[in-house]
C-alpha cells in the first residue's frame, strides 16, 4: 500500500500479527543489518506496522509524510500524537530531512529505552550507498546498502548513538526490515 491518506478507521492488528511484528522488530534489532520480515498486512504501509504493534496510551507517536496516519494510529492505539523530537515511536513514510535524525528523542545513560524507535520507509534494502555496521550483535562487520537513508545518517549517528540515541528500523515496502540499534556503529565503506 502507498503512504497516501490514512484509511478511516485504521485496521487493528490481530494478536498474532502484532506478536509477529514485535518478534520481527526484536530480531532486526538483535541482529543489526540482517533482514527480518514483518508480517504481510496489505491495508497499510509496512513501516507503520511497528508503531501499530507497539504503541499504547503512554507512548507518544509521530508519523511523517502522510496526512491522517498519525491521527489514525492514535485512534487505533490510544497513543498520544507528539512532535518529532518528543515521540517514542516515529514512523517516517518519507525520507528524513537533514537534521531530523539528530533531532529525535534521546534517552539517557540510565534510561536508554526512553529514546525513539524510528521505522523509516525505504524503497529497498539493496542498491544504495554501502554502510559498514559493527558492534553488539554483529560478528565482525556487516555491510548493508539500503536505498533512501537520510544523507546525514553516519554523522548524526556518530553524535547521537550509544548509549542514549534512537534505534532505527529500515523498512522496505514488502515488509523486509533491517535494524540499526543505538549500540551499532555505522561507517561508510570509504572510512
């Protein structure tokens, strides 16, 4: 489905789909750079699934790039809609502009889980600029080449990652998802 206007009302996830979405998010973040698969759910963009499965009334949400999706998500989950810098769950249905990644909600050394989890819709998990990942969950290094990453991804992550920066999910239209948690270091192939 495209990232156009939100359906009214937003279809609810059945418990099995919500649980499989949660598992895919955990798998993606536990094995940085290794694709996991979100369940098929044709009624909405794949990048919206993590927020729909994880949001609740105590979790501020923000949806970028498509009118109506934030309100539909809030109605379906009882989650409050928040500005980008205050949201715990962010769904970007459009590319993040320079500076937006650095402006995401951060946690602290004692509460890193307070940082944002960002599901970024990308056109594909292949065919883009090569990024070398290293850190916990990555044996040695792993190279990924997603298309549509923010142009300031490497620089923004260098200043806002561990221990308190946001976790990032790169989500392709077919539901393939790659996790880049806050503990993962990112470098370009030239570095």
